[in-house]
């Protein structure tokens, strides 16, 4: 059977691994490297370079070299080279093609299937884009899995039986993520990995540390030579490489020398050389504030998971920047635990992906269940700018949830399904993921049609939404592929905003609910009055109509309590009239059964169409916006 490989498609570097004879192994690339820079460069002759060769090209032709493309996944932000536009999927596919070729050379057989990892905060647009990049590269992507889950998997695989809370601390070249997971491993049949919470900073990583070193060295050089190396592109690129190298060396030694001969030349003075010593202490001073920023995200994730630091059993470090001793100290300071060692931080995610790949490829019989969560609530817009939640945030995926909605106006033949993501009750304040129409509903009074909307999130985290008219079985659906990026910063911002605006949001929801219920009650009462026709005396009819009018007026206003009072008054009036009608009928014809629920309940606070909800059905009372009358 052909091997399925695991790929960590990183912002700075990518890595791949495969399970051979039951052991995960990192696949060495054609340059002999265990990781491949996620860089693509187009030479002047049109040749396409990927990996180390492309990274070297960055010095000579920065304009024709593309790095950090992962940041653009899920957007329509194209890169133009020689008049040709390339999408982020296409650039990522170039990296994946190189990885695929190298894996084929290493394994000596064609590779057509892979598991690819993505950050936990990637939304479905970004996941879909990643899957498409794999497909463009000729890879069938069997599963997209979250990076922290993959890291936990690498350590949990074939471990002794245990249940543990794990913190995955991932500090790479450009991003920082922290995730808290619950794992249950070493079981006879299936190991389970559940992400409890995730947080981070999409603009924090080793590149920022390099920047601080560059600024320091260039500043010192400028003081002595009055030349700003940052203004000379080639000198800056050399300085960049030397700074990164010095930073890496300072992870294993306490002092290093940066030596850049002929870095520049000064008129009348000739060539200048840069020679400088950098100590670990100086580096720590330069990057201390940046490293400190990770603390905030860790606190955030712990709070979200509802745990205290003492409850973390293990810490797993991911990403090249976690090799920095100060970073390791900080994680120990926070968790009280020494980080797990044994798998390289830049390889651990690919190793986890390879394990999942082997399980999916049938090479391993042990089942693994990855219970990832939705980072934000998913729902639809209902009448009055209301966000109606279908799948709450932090629900384990894969998941499938259905809700039944109805129409807002009589004879409405089309409903619009507007799919939203976010924590605010007001639809317009959440992120719009897409919209579609279900047409051809048979004309019927409002509230009669039953449209079942189903949200389905697959194991890759990709969302599919469908809407079905229960009467005709007509169905429409979309897979969410619209553009728009949702980073973990966005997720945090949206959750924060929801918390800050909780009081205002609650008031909005209260008013929206009152309006919906008031409107439905008025409609229901009026309908029942019409149905009763002459069975009800004119003066009584008029008094109920008056109350209905008062209710309609209240619904136009902004006072939820007034709407509810008007609704109660209308219902009360109706109920008194029904009671009198019942007593009168009883007096005329002798004993009668109690008034039926239909007469009594026709308009009582119902937004649900009379007779529509089946007992125990998952019917909710929202209504779609009127589209078509
Ligand atoms: P990643 O995105 O996980 O590939 O991490 C890449 C980042 O890790 C780059 O900023 C590297 O400079 C940094 N890095 C790699 N090795 C080391 C090391 N030994 N010490 C400090 N930083 C490192």
C-alpha cells in the first residue's frame, strides 16, 4: 500500500514525516535538510526555486521571492510576478510539490496522499484553501489536522495509559500559539485528543527577535561609521541572516561573534567590515519584552479552558524559537513543569501528522479521535438582525446540527440563509461567512413552511450549510469558501467585544425576542379572529382588535417591556372573550368539554406557527427575513 505522509506546512519552514515499520521518521529533503524553508523564488530566467535555494535568492532578488505565504491563506491576495498573478493556494502548492517530490525520492515510490496541519485558529476558508493547495500539488488531502493536536499526538502515540492536560506552546518564525488539550492515551482501542482552548498572537515569532538584533547591530554600526545598513538592501539581507544565525547560536552558547566583512563602503574611506560580539544576556535584554507577550496568551488560554496552572500535567514545545533558553524558562515558570524533550520542536507537528496519516492509510490499527473545537459560534441571521446560534463555540468537531425555521411573511416563496460566525446577538456585528437562497417554497401563510437548516462541520473543520424545505424536499447548500481571514487575534477580539458589550447585547436580544413574539402573537390572534368569523360578537371582536393594534404599535417601538405588556393585554382579552364564549355556549347547550388548546393558545406569545412544532422536535422560533412575497 502506498504511504500517506504527514506535512507541517509552516509559515517559515515546512517539515514532513512518515511512519515506517511502526516508527515515525522525518523525511529528509533533497538538500539533506530535515525542514524546508517555506519560500518560493522566481529566477530572472523563469526558473522556480523552492526551499533553501529560494531562501538564498532572497538576498539577490527580494522582489521575486515569496515567504510567509501561510499568512495569506484564505484571502484573495495574489502575488504578481512577470505579469502573472499567483493565488496563495498556488504558491503553497509550489512548496507542497517540492515536498511531494522529495518524499517520493526518499521513499522510492509515488506519494499521492497526505495529512496536512494548520493552526487551531484557522477558519474553514483557510482550511479549504490549504486543502486546495494540496490538490493543486497533486496530493489527496485525507485530513487537515490542528498543529497543537498533532504535537500532542506525537508524544501520546504508543504511550502508557494516562489521562493528562497538556499545554502546547508553539513559538515559530512568525506566529505564536498556545493550546490546552485533554488527552486520553494508551487505551486498548482508541486514543482521544481534545483541544480545550487556544490563543496566541499571529504577529509574534523569531522574525521579530531577528528584527530587534538587526536594529541593535545596525544602530551600533551607525554610531561608529555614520552609515545606516538598514538603508542598503543587500547589506540588510546579509545582516538579517547573520542576526538569525547569532540568535540560534546563543541558544546553545553564551556568546557569539557576528562577522560581516565588506558590509559597505564609505566614500574616501574604502570598505567597512562589521565585527561584533553578542552575548546571551544582551539578546535576552533585546527580546525580553517580546517573549513576555506570550504570557498574556497563555493566561487567556488557561482562563478559556477553565484551568489553573497547577492543573497542567505536561508542556510540549513546538517551533524553532522554543529552543531559546529564556523561552523554556518562561514556560517552566508559568506551568511549574519541565517541557517534554525527545522530539525536535520543529519536527513534532510533522511527526504527529505522519501518525494520523498512518492511521488513515490503514498502516496502524490503533484508532485515534481528534476532538477539535469550533473557535467561534456559528449561526444564521433571523428576522430583526438577530444571530441565531446553531453550533456554539468550543463544540467538538466533527459535528452536525439542524434547526427548523419558518417564513416571516405570508406567501413568501424564498428564504435567505445568511451564515454567520461570532458571539454577538446582533447579526450585523458578526462575521458573514456566506449566504444563499432556497427558492420555490409553495406559497403559504407565514410560519407554515418548515425549512430545516443543517450545519455540518467535517473532521477537517470545513463547514457545509444546507437548507431543505420539509414539504417539497427541495434543498440548497453551500460549502463556506468566501474570502476573509480569521486569525486567533480576530477570534480573541470577537470574544472580547462580545464580553464588553454583554449588557447592550442582552438588551438588544430582549427587544428582538419581544418584537418577534409580539409580531407573531398579533398575527396569530388576528388569524384566529378571522377564522372564528361570526361566532364572535362584534363588540368583543372590536375590543380584541384594539388590543392587537396597540400591540402592533408597541412592536414598532423600542421598549421590550411595553411590547410584552401589550402582548399580555391582547392575550388576556382574547382569553376572557373565549371564556365568555365557552360559558355562553355551555349555558345554551348544556355541559361542554373544556376549551381546546387551539382556541386558547392560538396567539399566546407564539412566534412558532400554530400547529407547526411537533412535540420534541428541534424547532426554534426564529424566522427568516422576508425575501419575496
Ligand atoms: P519554525 O517556524 O517553527 O520553523 O521556527 C523558525 C524560527 O525558529 C526562526 O525564527 C528561527 O530563527 C528560529 N530558530 C530555529 N532554531 C533556533 C535556535 N536554535 N534558537 C533560536 N531560534 C531558533
